[in-house]
């Protein structure tokens, strides 16, 4: 018996054969959508496993170059650098963050020399360099000093731009830092250096393995970042943060984390014309790896489905620790 438009409208008809499914496909994931985060350490010929992130490592510069070569060969357009700083180089004033001979600028120079067409993104934040693990300078009571921190972030961004970074990515969530960094870059002649603003960065519980990776977990202790990272329950606030960062001169905005915030990605894509990136963060990665190790899921299928969901939500690009595997599978 006919009900409504049935049998004239049969949604399954177009799903019956693969060629039709391919023609009907609305969202396509490719290696060009991926950014590979890389943890870098001092030294030579060393690859350190990260216990809470199976398959992810800390690399010395010579090894970073090898991984970057793999990424470029697989069609991944950019890498993002995250330094792991020894305790002896951490301080209250985070001065190692803008040392021209520091880990990040040296790595940027080497990568640009070896891979001039590979995009190099640097993290602009002070938490890897502070003894307390916060993203900014603090006073005697532990309060984050916003404007003093912005002064430090300007120095760090200029240091990275001078080294040759294509994109500087402030991930600190301090007020006004995008405008100040943009003004400083312009004044110094770095007119073409892109700013990727971590505009909607939430105070998430999914960052734990990352803090293990960069060594800030012990420094942070029981302290939180709630006074500058966003409340997970807020959506309108994210739109305000993004609007402010774009008005101050950001070229790209970031939503972080990813899986629990796909609604924020969609709202940002619908509301703004600037590129929207998303960060598939460490906790999300590690949950998938743990489930795969227990054979509860098919890792390849789940990873590709998750990454596709970011694209479907509206992300232009995805920071993900799955990038190398995903690019291989897609190829």
C-alpha cells in the first residue's frame, strides 16, 4: 500500500550502487584537510614514546625532518610544532619562549630549508616555558596577568615569524592578544605571516595526554585554566570570541576540542567567512587508540568517520594526531 510519496520516492535507490553513492556524496575527506602536530625535543637521534598517546612520539630535530618528509609525501600540507622544554629552561618569566636560538625557531628554520612548500605552524603560548604550567604570567596570588602576558606573546610570535613560520597560532586565550600580535607583525614587516587564533578554546578535560606530552601536567598540578579558557556549556560566547579575534586581524580561527564541539564548528562556519579549523585533541585520539587496542572498534573506519564528521560540521582543516595514518589510508 502506498504511504505518502512511497513508492515513488525511494531514498534507498541512490544508495544501491557504489557509483551512485559516490556521485551523491556531500562531504569528502582528503589528506589536504589534515595538519600533523609534532612534539619536538632537544638532542639528536631520539624518538621518545608518549605512554598516554600510543603511536605519538617526541622527536629530536633530525627525526622531525624525517617525519615531515613522510607528511609531505603523503600530501599533508602543514605541520604544527609543540616544544617540550627541559625543566632547567622553564622560568616564571618564560624568557625561553622568545629565544632566537630556542627549540622552536631552530626547528622552523630547518624545516623551511628542507621543505620550503610545507606549511609550518607554531604554537604561541607560554605554558611550555613556565614553571607553573599556566599560559601566562601570574602574580603572587596565582592570578593570570593578561596584559603582561600579551607582551610576552608578542615577543614569542615575532621570534617565530623571524625564523620563518608561515602561521603563528596563539592558543593562550588572553584578551586582546590577536590585535597586539597583528600590529607587532605589521610593524616588523611580517605582513604575510598568518595568525591562526585559538578563538574558541574550551577548558576541557580532553587535554590530559597532551599535557603529558609537553610536560606541563606536573607543573600545573591541581590548578585549572578556567579563568581564561571557555566554559564547555557556552556557545554564544564562542561566537563573540571568534568575532573579536577576526576583528583584531586573525586570518583563521580554531575550535578546540573537536568531537564534543561540532556544534560550535557548525555555528562558526555558518556565521563567519574566515577559515575555521578544528583540533582533534589528545584525549579524543587516545580514547580511539585504547578502544582499537582492545579490538572494540575498527581503528581505520572509526578514525576516518571521525575526521569526516569534522569536515561535515564545516571545518576547513583538522589538526589531528591520526594525520599520518589517515593520509595513508586515504591514499
